[in-house]
């Protein structure tokens, strides 16, 4: 029986991947740094929490990683655990580097010593392209990270390649562009938007406050992307792959699509931090801009070229942005209704 160890099991991707692998007949060992029941809400919502064997694993602690791998003998390891919020990496750059750069190295060292036949997946990111040098970005595009998070992930990306070339370990990096879902963390912009618009739909009058509305992202659906992660570990040879949709939209457009879902049209007025979004019919203020949510250095535009994954893995995205916004809005409206009932 195939046995997968997933770090970051309680995060968005960890939960979707656990469900996918369990459906494929895998035994899943779910690793996260804390074992608090409420943290596995995503696994519970997907109906697989009881099938996951939960264990403690902190990416900061080598002896912990080493003994987990030695004890459980996984056939595949998916390293999804990370300090994954770019904005926080400017406040916690050293912690971010320790978890996101040295964390994967700790796992690779354990694999090298315990059993080099264990396959390894590393969650690389489009954030490594940063100040992009060409568009769309593929596996061949030069990296130019713009955040401590991006720099840390780039170290991890290269050390994966190095362990593959030096020790023949089957180690892959998936360079994934932004992927969202109803289970996205509230700190990320898409979820912050859909969650707030859902509240406004149910009567809340507080405007949504955002930072840079002009940044553009290539947003896909997380449940599509985790299938690509799994495929990367089933090939003849380990390699790195971009997963993306090939389309790029601004935060402003994502806001408009979310309000459109509740039949509101946004009219924009003003510039920079003085810009506001109004309800085109009622003139009610829907959106404001605050300096608080701008970053010291921004990634202005990301757009991925997933043709290598399509050709070699047979992978392609199945969910367009309109459908994704609909999934997130529907979920958030229902969840807000549940919360109102609880009060
Ligand atoms: P997420 O929801 O933030 O999940 C990350 C998980 O990592 C959380 O469960 C977190 O646990 C855990 N973690 C944090 N520090 C840890 C540590 N020291 N030891 C062990 N676990 C730790 O992230 P995601 O969106 O699922 O993304 C999964 C991975 O893909 C991340 O590595 C992310 O950087 C990368 N990625 C994501 C995207 C995207 O658009 N979603 C795109 C490219 C790459 P706590 O709850 O305790 O914090
Ligand atoms: N979070 C947030 N909150 N972002 C905002 C806001 C806001 O209020 N207003 C504007 N933004 C802009 C950010 O400046 C950024 O340009 C964009 O929205 C997306 O921000 P996030 O949703 O936080 O995602 P990210 O692109 O920085 O990082 C995500 O994607 C990466 C892949 O490219 C994360 O999932 C990373 O872990 C992942 O590697």
C-alpha cells in the first residue's frame, strides 16, 4: 500500500490532497506542528479527518522530522507546510526562512540518510518569479523574488534540484500559481473579499478595505492543482512543473466578480489610497483602500504557462475564475448564515 506523509495537512492544499490520496487508496499520515482538533476543520468538511493518521511534525525540528520518517516509512512525502502568507514574511523573515527554506532541507537530509527511494514533493511557488522578466512564466523563466517568502521558497526550489542531481532522490518542485477555494485562509485576498462580500450580502454595511487593487494574479482552483502534485510523483523521472491557468486578472476584477455574484455593480472613483468602490445603483460605499495592506515590495503581475505539465503529466485546470468565485461566494454565504444562527 502506498503511504503518503503530508506536511501542512490542516492547510488548504493539505486537506484537498489528503482527500484525493485517500480516494486513490493511499494511507495518509497527516503532519502539522500542532494537534488541535479545531485545526482539522477542512479535513472534517471533506469527510476524511478520521481516515488520516495525525502526527506532530514541526519543520523547525530535525530530530522530529527524522524520527517521523524513520517510524512511518512513507513512500511519498508532500511538503506543503510553510509560513505561506507573503505579507507576514516581511514581519517574520527569519522564521519564514527557517520554515520555508531550511524545513525542506531537513526533510531531504532525513530522506537521504533513512531511505533515498522515498519520493518528495516540494511546494514551490510563482512568487519566486516576483518582478517578472517575461510573460507568461514557465519552468524556464528567470526568478526574481520580491519577498522574504519568495526568497526562502527559491532556496528550497534549488536545494530540491540539488538533491535530485547529487543523490538521485526522486524530488520534484511544483511551481504553483495562486490557487484558491472555499477553504482558503482568511488572510489571503480572494477569501478576504468573498467572505466580506458574503457578510455585506447578509446586511453588514462595513466597507471592504483592501490594499493594491491593481496587482494581477493567475488564480486557479486548489482541488485541480493537488491532482497535479500527485501526478508529478508518478512519472518515470523527477522534474519541476508549473501549474497555472494561463489567465491573469486584477484584484479589482476579482472584487467586481464577487459583487456581481450578489447582483451589485461596482463604480470606482478616486486614485491610490483615496480610491473607493461604490454600489452603482445606491451609491453605498462598498470598497475602500488602506496603506495598511500594501507590501514593501509588490509582485505586480503573474501569469503561468502550464504547457509542460499538460504535455508530460496530462494535467490541465478544470475550473475557470468565474466558477471559482461562485464556489467561494456560495460557500461563504452559507457559512455566514450558519454563524448568524449560532449567535
Ligand atoms: P496554508 O493553508 O497556509 O497551509 C500551510 C500549513 O503549513 C498550515 O497548516 C500551517 O500550520 C503549516 N505550517 C506552518 N508552519 C509550520 C511548521 N513550522 N511546521 C509544520 N507545519 C507548519 O497553505 P496552502 O495554501 O495550503 O499552501 C500549501 C503550500 O503551497 C505552502 O507551502 C505554500 O507556501 C505553497 N503554495 C501555495 C499556493 C497557493 O496559492 N495556495 C501557491 C504556491 C505555493 P498552522 O495552521 O499551524 O500555521
Ligand atoms: N492578502 C491581501 N490582503 N492581499 C491584498 C490585499 C489585502 O487586503 N489588498 C491587495 N492585495 C494584493 C497583494 O498585495 C497581492 O498583490 C495580491 O493581493 C495577492 O495577495 P495574497 O492573496 O495574499 O496572495 P499572494 O499572491 O501574495 O501569495 C499567495 O500566492 C502565492 C503564489 O503566487 C500565497 O498563497 C503564497 O503562499 C503563494 O506562494
